[in-house]
C-alpha cells in the first residue's frame, strides 16, 4: 500500500485555515467533477463540432449553390443558342429559287427549319415562345426564393418546349454531333 502524499496546509497570520483530519479517509474531497468528466468532454466536443459544422455547412452550401446556378445558367444558355438558331432557320427561304441569281455557298447557309406544312405556323409559335422563356434580359440575377423559383420554372418550360420542337422537326439534342466528337458531359435533361 502506498503512503499518502502530504497535503500542504495553508496558513495565515491567525494560524491554520482549517482543521485537517488525522486519517486520509476522512478527507472531504469533491469527486463529483470526476464522475461528470466524460459528460463534460462530450458536451464540449459536441458544442465545438456543432460550431465547426455550422461554419463548414454555410461554406459548402454556398459552393453548392454557385455550382448549381452555374450549371443551370449553362443549360439556359444552350437553350437560348438553340432557340436563336431555330429562329434564324425559320427565316431561311424554303426554296433555293427564291435566292435569285446570287447562289450562296451551301456550307455557309443554314438549312431551313421545316415541319409538316400544316404544323409550320405552330412550329413558329413554339420557337417564339421558347425565345421568350430563355431571354436573358427578362431573367432576374437576384438570389431570392421567388427569383430562383421563377428561373427554375422557366427552365422547365423551356426544356419542355425544346422537346416539342425537336419532335416537330425530327431533330434531337445530339443529332448535330457526329460519331467522332465527344458527347457533352451534361445534358439539358439533367435538370
């Protein structure tokens, strides 16, 4: 059995501060703090982890938001490019005879955009409506809930309109790619 260490006795000018018992088992030690040691470490670690998590999640959510906004912007830009191309192709004369004497090099002209004769006016209306959906001057760059919801709504409507137009003209998103080129990493239907 080991011998107990001597306990220093605080003294003052009036003598000992308190009376120490003769036997060590009579010491009045506060061991409650040792019983709660695990809970204290758990609480401290939980609090610190919560603070670190809040800080990190704020950062990660901002990065995620920027990434998603960027991807949606790319898709909207691709839709706008296709809408402008289709609009230009609608204005291309349907017959080569209407070009007159000035024959243009076919590699530098757009092929006309044609649907079945009875659906041509409907196709024009769909393309016009698609141009309205993807017009960047009417899209708000603000990051409020209403503006994001409106952007998402217009993106969904534009994607649906593209599908309708593609079916009407018999084209698809990837029909313009030849087999040697790579397919885009992100499809417009990912949203």
